[in-house]
C-alpha cells in the first residue's frame, strides 16, 4: 500500500487549492519534499491529484486519499470503472 512508501507530514494552505503544497516524506530514502497538485513523486510513481485538508493521490490505478500522518481516509477506483480519469480530474481543477 501507498502508506508503506510515503507519509503526509503536513499541508501548506495558501488559500488557493492550486498553490497548496503537501509535505511528503518518502519513507525509503527518509527525504521530505513538498508537492503540488499535478506533480509526481518519482520515487514511488504516485501523482498528487489534490491538496486541501488532505491529499489525494493517483497510485496503482486507484485514487487514494491520505490525511496528515498518512491515515488513509478513502480508496476509490480510478479509470476503467466509470469514474473520472486522472486527466479529467486535473481538468476539473483548472481555473479558466
């Protein structure tokens, strides 16, 4: 599971969901970095989809939501099961 690879250590909320950043620890390397929506965590292959009061990731064909301290709050199917694809999700978050 994703929770064995990363930990959400914190969220920097700048008042605009597009500029919010998630502070994520990559467990294997003990490195901590900040990520915004749309960025990929290269070490694990997860994509940050949204950052608000938690972080939603696309990982292994699923949408996974983690709270600070990496408590898993939801795991939803992604593409192929009638839900939005990642690109549709990203488009929905864009402000014209």
